């Protein structure tokens, strides 16, 4: 009989990580079912992205293709119109961050308290979000019309001067921003959904401690809305950085490029046959969007848990 002290200790077999196992013979069908999605991803995203990055360093007009290095970007840096266009785009981004998102969050918090008629208000405020940009632009082109537009007609009884809002350099950019900063539907819905996930016990404990309604919203609701607010800011920034349809229909970038955006600048380059130059602008938009994603995620700590 072997002594227990001399017995060889049993080695513990390593355990495999728990997880779903693919049934035998199913890998082929699974890969085949993923093939359409992979093809669509390559055709509509991967390949265009490679073409965009590769041709941004070329002189490409369709008939010829020549590598020019960073000449396209040097040309952009020395173009005063491009500098103005970048400023316009940043102005629209700031309008979303400073006006649209805070206003949408405030309205979402109020509607989340279930005020009378909150469902109707939520539906009405969400309608502009689902309207196409072209239709929305046509509506505001009539609203800003200098002769029979509603805005000027409202100013007449107040004794204020009528203006051509979209074609005066002092008002055009503000008028463009006014067309989208009040599209609050997305921000409202995201805010209300996040508020619904906040445990009711937090509000009950605050009420027992004698907290006022303002204190509950500012010290409980707003801090817990950090991820939702950050997501809304990120989505709006990425949408506005490629703004094209509103500006193209309302002003076509005028007057004197006061309202032109990066996307419209690239479109003009395409029309002029300067495809490589246009793709350089597209690469600038891509890099700016990536920088915004990193900055917003770090600023709002999106995805991180509160300790």
C-alpha cells in the first residue's frame, strides 16, 4: 500500500473558457450566412474607405491618376475658402453641443416626470427627426423667405426690420443653425429611456432626506445621464460634421461661402473634376470625426461605470 505522503499529487486539468460551442458540421452554414453581410461591408465601407485614403494623396480626375503626396493638403491649408468652411462646420457643431443637446435633455427630463400630455408632446417633438433633410430644408426656405415668409411677417407687428435671412452674411449662418438646433426628438427619446432605467429607490431616499425637486434632478438625474448625454453629443457631432442637404438646398453655401460646410466644399471639388482634392477633404472629415469620437468618449467617460 502506497503511503499517502508518497502519493503523487493530482494535477488539476485546465478548464476551458465557458461559452457557446459551434455544433459539428455547422461552421460552413454559419460562415455562408455571414457572407452577404461581409460582402456588403466590403463593397459599401471597406473598399470606399481604402479608395478615399489612397486617392487623397493623388491628382485624380477620372482620366488620370498621379501621386502628389501631401500637395492636396498643402493646398487646403493655403485656401482661405477652406479655412472659412472649417469655421462654419465648427460653428454648426458648437450649435448642436451648446443648444440642441442641452435643450433636448431639459425637455426630456420634464417629460419624464409624466406631465399632462407628455405622450403627445413627445410624439410631436419627435416628428421633425423623421422628416428628410430635403423636405425640412424646403419648409424653412419658405419660413425664411424675405417677401412672404412667416418669420418676416411676425416681425412686422413688432416694428422690426424685415431681412433676407439666408442671403445676408450677418444672418445666414445663424439661420442655417436655427433649422436644426430645435430637432430635439432623438435627444428627448434617449434621455427619457435613460431616466426610466434609474432605480426609483434613489429618488425615494432623496425625498425622505428632504431633497427638493431641483436637487433630485441636478444631483441624481443629471449625473446618471452622463452616458446618455455623451452619446447624444457624439451622434449629433458626427451627423453635423457631414452636413450637406440643408445647406445645399437653402443657400448652396452662400452668401460668400458664409454657410458652406466641409461636405459642400468636397462636392464642389468633385464637380470640378478634382477627385483627389475632394477625397483629401473627405479624409479631413474622417480624421476630424475620429478625433471627436475620442474626445467625447473621454470627456463623458462613455461606457464606464460610476464607482
